[in-house]
C-alpha cells in the first residue's frame, strides 16, 4: 500500500489503434500534472516493443478501479495542450464504434488526419499580414522613386488599407524588409477567428421551388432535422446549398459539405470562394498531408467557416457546428468498404442529431432508404422539379438491339442517329461501364481464356499498353501473342471495353474528336480537369466513358446520350443492383441537354420488355423506387429489415467454410430466433487475390435484436478453434454483398 502512495491518483484510459475492442490503462506521464490532462488529447504510450499514439478517453481514480496497479505502465507523453476532440466528438466516435462493431481505437484514430495519427504537432503556421503604419499612410510613393520595388509595394499597400497577408506577397520579400526598417509598414498576426460574410458574392434570385427549399432548411437551423433535396442535375441544388450556408454563416456557424471525390472539382470550390468571403478549406485525397492537417485544424479551431470534403472529412471537429450537407447522397462512395466500414450518410445524420443541427441531403436519385425515411416522415422532402433556366427533360428511347447488326457494341440504328447529330455539330456522350479494351482474351484454336491466377475473374485486355490486367487483384502480365495452352497465334479479344469502343469510333468517325474518360485515361493528376475543359470548350464531338461520367459533371452541349450495355445490370445476385442501375441510368441521362437543345437518351438493350426498365422509363425514378421498395418489403429486405454481413477469407476453401459453420453453431446457441441467418455461402466472387471467401448474412426486422446478437457473438469469435487461421470482418448495413 505504501508503495502505491508514490503513484498519482489518476489513471488514463486510452484508446489505441489496435484491433482489440478495449481501452488501455496507463499512469499519466511522469512530470506531467495529471489534472491538466483531458479526454480528447493525444498521448504517446509504450506498447509492446514500440510506442503508439492513442487518445485519452477517460481519467479514473485509483480508488474507483480494480486494476492491478503494479502492472500499470507510465504513458510517455501527452501530445496536446488542449483536447483535439470535444466530448461530443468522442461520443459520436464511441457510438460509431458500437454501431459498426469496430474497435474503438481504430475508429477514433480515423477521425484524425495522418499527421496527427503519427503524433505530429497540432499547430497551424502563424499567418502574418502587413499593414501601413501612420507614417506609411502619409508617405508619398514618389519619395521612393529611387527604389522602384519599394515604391511599387508602398502603392500596393496603400491600395489595401486593411492590410495584406504575407502569402499574397511572395515576390516582395526584400522590399518588405526595407519598408519595415523605414517604419512605413508593420507586421501583425492575422486574426481569423471571426469572419465577415457581409460582403459575400450576390446570390441568384431563387425560383419558387428553390425559395421554398431554402426557407424550409433555414427554418431548421439550430435544431436537428433531416431534409432531402431532390432535384436533377442543373436544377439549382448547389444554389440552394449556398443560400442556406449564407444564413449559417450570418450566425457565425460552420458548415461541413460532403461530396463524392469525383464531384469535388476546382470549379465547385471556385464557386464557393466567389460566393463567400470567409475562409474555406478542402479535405480530399488530392491534397497532401500538410494541407489536410491545416484544413482539419482550421475547422477544429474555428478559423475556417466551410469545409468541402469527401467521406473522410466527416469526423472533422467543428468549433461552432451549424449545418452538414451531403451532396449526391445516394453515391456508394459514401460507404467505406474496408477497415472501419461506415456509411458517411448515416453517421452524418447521427452526428447532426448529437450536435442538434440540421443535415441536408441532396440528389437527383435519392437512395431508397432516404425515400423510405421520407415516406415514414422522418425526413422532409424538398423537390426541384425544373432545371434552372427551363431546360426540358430528355426523351428516353429503349433501343432493341436483338438481331441488329453491331459494330463493337454500337448498333446500326444508334450509329445512324450519331451520324445525324454529329453532322449537326452537336456533342454525343456514350456510356459503358467497363474499361479496358476487352474483358477477356480467348484462343480461337483451343478455347483458352485469360483467367486471373489469383481470382475467379478474367484478365482484361489493355491494348495500348499491350497488357493483361486483373481489375480485382491488380496482377498483370504482357499480352500473350500466342496461346499459352496450344501455342496457336489466333488469340482474340472477347467482349467490349471503353478502349475498344474508342478504337472503333475513330475508324467510323475519323474526322471527329473523341475523348475517353475512365480510370485509365484520368490517372495522371490534372488530366480529368484537362479533358473537362476541352469538353466545355466544345473541342470534343464524342465523349465516351465509364461511371465517371455519371457523376457531378454537366455537359450542356451534349444532345445525345447512349448507354451501350445496360443488360448486365439486370441480372445481379445483389438486391441493390436494381437501385444502382436505375440511379446510373437517370444520372447518365441527366448529364445532357439545356434549354435550347433538348437531350435525347438511347438505351441499347436485349431486354426491351424488362419490367424494371419500362417502369423507370415510363413512370420515372420515383415510381420505380416505390415499386422496388414494395418488392423489398415483400421479401423482407432492407430498409424493411437490417443486415450485417460476416465475411471470412483464408488461403484455402475449407477453413473459412468450417469457421463459419462454427460461428453458425455459436449463433444458434445465442439467438432468440429474431435474427435470420443465411449461409455460410461462398462470396459472389469466391476467390480473390488468392483468398477463398465465404460469408454469413444476418438479418432481422429489429435493429436492436441484430445488434444485440452481434454484441454477444463477436467477442466469442476470437475463441473459436479456427479463428487464427482466417481473417474476418463485419459489415453493418452492407451495400455491396461482394
Ligand atoms: P445542381 O447543383 O442541381 O446541379 P446548380 O445549383 O449548379 O444545380 O445550378 C445549375 C445552373 O443553374 C448553374 O449555372 C446556376 O448558376 C444556375 N442557376 C441555379 N439557380 C438559378 C436561379 N434561381 N436563377 C438562375 N440561374 C440559376
Ligand atoms: Zn489455345
Ligand atoms: Zn486477380
């Protein structure tokens, strides 16, 4: 006992980024006053042979705990003087850890940019600005005519009586020094805490539907509510966002705007900067780590007012939270598909609830869940039915291509329409969701096909690089000239990819310019922006691409959109496929047309009578969603039930299957019968990157039951006999059953 008295009274409970769902106890660092340590600060601790960075979650009194104090280690260092995460932030992350059944330490650390995870200091560089002194205000620039650089700087400063930031004066270094020495200017540290939105850019005059939407959301500022803004591309959603944001800024509140990576373009950022005279930061994968750190800290400290970011920006701490906006809310990129698998949309809603602020979801094709929540009156629906500027909706046409002559996936009737449109100098957009030259190479002699050695998948031909590539595991090899099996030289491409269509198009339309947009052509930094500029400058006759085309960009000069192959989306085993196909069709179609040039949409199909297609095209997205939701209700599928998918993989096929059998037995001993168990079954792609994959689907009409089962089941998995021979993961609310 006497020995214990030498110890401090407080113990730190720390979350560490390790795959164990528990906290770790440490003494506060020696030499550190324990009462200055607060939850939300980062801490460095010894862990095994190394040190780890964690987050203090709680401080507990030695009297209140049953910890073996003799075994407790000392933390090495507290890294922050103030908590980086607030109590509300910690509460959200703890909720997310429980809801997604993912270890708290890993969840907590995903809230930080990499630099902070690595323990680097949480400080922003001091920003310096220069102001004229009284003497400088009175000085005549002419007095400096023998020092032209100083003279120029003085005039510049006199044109900016409120001062200029150092960052705006990079080429004036030596002149700055001279004017400082002469006492004409002085330095001051920029105070960016308060912003002045009064001299922001003028908003457009809202049309009646926009007005209604804007007022409805402004009305909810200061309390929790979810609004769903449904409006096609070009209907003025962004304008609605901006006018609501203006109100939040007037109240000195911060706004977090989340978008899919691909729609976060420099143009959008520029539009925001033009409208709002407040500090705006971005947070996405194209920025470097320092830029991301600074953006994060500026929001955390209240120095920036708006953050435009992707999924990973969701957890950014906000000093004065006012509003969260999620654009393209249906987009699957809001779901993180590995590690900590969370839905940024669902967590954004939970976060808004905890913060008591509104959240605004926007989309032309809302997710079925959101429409379901509107029907249940949990969300308020706001609609923009017309395109701003009066553009008309495009006309759809199902083109039956059965028995029609085809050239590389382009039917003769489609080619005929293209000829007309192109002769009229209008733009055509072609969509095919498959990149590469052809999805497989086949031997005409013996039937050999280019299978991937590691996956249940084919290797795709990339003709320009003369390589075969697996799109699932990344393995590649030179394109064989002779069949590896029979040495025959008659190897042929089978099927279509965007690269092949581009090739065919250049033969059919030799004098037309073609731009292909897919992952292969836009890998280089800035290349996508370059192509988009060319398209907007009218330098492209035919635009061809994958789903990249379905997102964010609007091509007003396009008057014909053709989807070359929609049939492959009609026969998926995943019940989400119909929803995704409908969204994709409407989104691609919505890229085109404006007031003076109405758009036309052609869908090539061999299934012209398919009920899904006819409902969508004849009655529209809303009717289609109602029909599909009705089907899901009858089948007991989400959102009428709740799912969790347990995925398991190993180097052989037997172990994961056997492991899941054991899991199944455990479940049977725990389950009250209110959760349905489906499987174990092989994953739709049973082998990927050399791993054999199996899965077990849990489904319940009661969310609580499902989570209760997971709570009791998951801690037991590690004890199962084969647990250390397999890798497993849980996906709560899976959107992709692969
Ligand atoms: P969305 O976000 O739905 O794609 P935007 O807000 O970007 O739509 O608007 C599309 C175009 O219409 C933009 O060029 C925008 O400036 C213009 N616009 C939006 N609202 C109005 C309005 N009320 N009056 C005039 N033009 C508008
Ligand atoms: Zn062969
Ligand atoms: Zn592969």
